[in-house]
């Protein structure tokens, strides 16, 4: 018997519904340039799949960063109905909602499989929507893409001890930035398109942003020659499609289902894309651009981990919802350990 792909089945069924429906337009500003692999290509893939499956009865009109809404204003714009939807990452709302970064990436947190397990079969998605609802944001959130581990930064000089971090002006994302702040660095969060000029003008001394293939396109290697691994702050990063809730509630069931399925499809694709592109970029860093591919030693990783544990405790004490989410994720991870420790091969150095 031939296997029928569920997504393709929906494609075949959709036109009969679509013909009876008005065209749905979703004006969607995005936080990342659409030419960036994974970051931008994922939402472009969602657009293509949705428009093809609906026979253009659903149109997702993407706006590059800053063209309609600045990246850090997307949540407010979607919530107020200024735009229909937006594509971003929840950690960008850290200044508004303390717990927001927990739904994008967690220092020393889960890798892709474990993170998605919590999101899809634990309480992750439920708590994710609850976060926006309880903070008064009129949005429907759909996890829509996940990234492979990031590098943990581009530095002009090697970092040999925590003393080397003191006073360092560094662009750093999310909860990892709070860790560096505790270690006396001076982290700031700026959009991707502004990082290279900031490095060039020495507004910042160092930066992290994303995976090697993305960082390459942004040209950090031209200025900073020490690229550190592993990305202790982002072993996996989940991205979000936000849709104005009034708009979402007025959609037909098939429209909601199609968009959700396209995001699930894109999440699978983004995992594969992320894993496939990094090694060639790293080889170019090493062989063409004379970048030093550095690895944190166990001493530095323990310093970062200790600082993270302190940050997590402090934020849990400060914010009840952060405590609720972090406790739920930690409980899931504790249960997951028996599977993780028995099922997977240990990573061994050659």
C-alpha cells in the first residue's frame, strides 16, 4: 500500500475549502534577513509551502528586518494588530517578559531532540502560549523552526580565564548574556544586521550570533579571528511564528491547520539544514580565513555553568512564571536523563 504523506493529502483537499473562502493575507515582518540559512530560509519555506498548498488562497507577505517593523518591536506590532503576524525568537522579548528566553534556548540546556520533546509532548507549548496570554499579549504562538548548536562567540583575543571576560563589551543573546554579566562582562543585545558595523567601529569587542554558516555570511571572521565552541548558551534554538489572535480566531480550521503543519514541516527541515551546512563553513574559517577554531576547556565550562545556575536561581526567585517554566523544564530533563544516559553514545575526542 502506498504511504500517503499527511501534508500532501492536505494539499489535495485544500482547494475545495479554499475556493469557498476569501483570500487570507498575512503581513509578516521577520527579525532575520531572509538570505540567512536557517534563520531566514525557514520562514521563506513556510511561505512557499502554505501558498502552494492553499493555491495562493493564503498569502504570507514577508518584510525584511526594519522594512515594516524593527526586529525588537515585532511582538508589540502583532499583538496590537499593526501587522498580522511576525517571525522572530522569544528571547528578543527578555526585557518585557523574564521567562521569554526559556522558550528559545537555555544555557547548558537541552539539545534539539530533548527540547522538541518537551515542547511537543511535555508542557512546553502550553506554557509558551500561557506566557503570552498572562502578560496581556494578543498573539497565537507557533514554534516554527529549530537551529543546531551555535558557536559561543567571536573574539579578537583568546579568552583563557574568567578574568579575560571582565569589562568585555560583547553582543550576546538571551540568558547567556545574563551569565556573562555575572562574570563581569558587559553584554548587549543588538539585531544581526547591526553587529558587523558595531564590531568594525569597536562599539563592541566581541560577539556571538548564530551557527557558523550564518556567522560566515555576516562576516565576523574579517575582524575577530578566535571563534569559540561549544555554544554552551544555545545548544538548540527554537523560533516562533506569532499571529495576531483576533486574526487567528477568524481563520478557518483548515487555514490554521495548514499553517501549523507547515511550521512542523519547516522545523524538521531546519534541523537538517542546520546540521548539513556547518562543517563546510568551519573548514572555510580554518583553511581560507585563518580563523582559530577554539574549544572551551572544562575549567571555563564549569565557570559558565556555575554562573548559569546562580542566574537561574536568582531569576526563579524574582519571577514566579520563570520559576514555573524552569522547574517544569528541569523536571522533564531529569526524567529524560535515564534515556539520554543509556541510549546515546558518548561523544569522544579522537
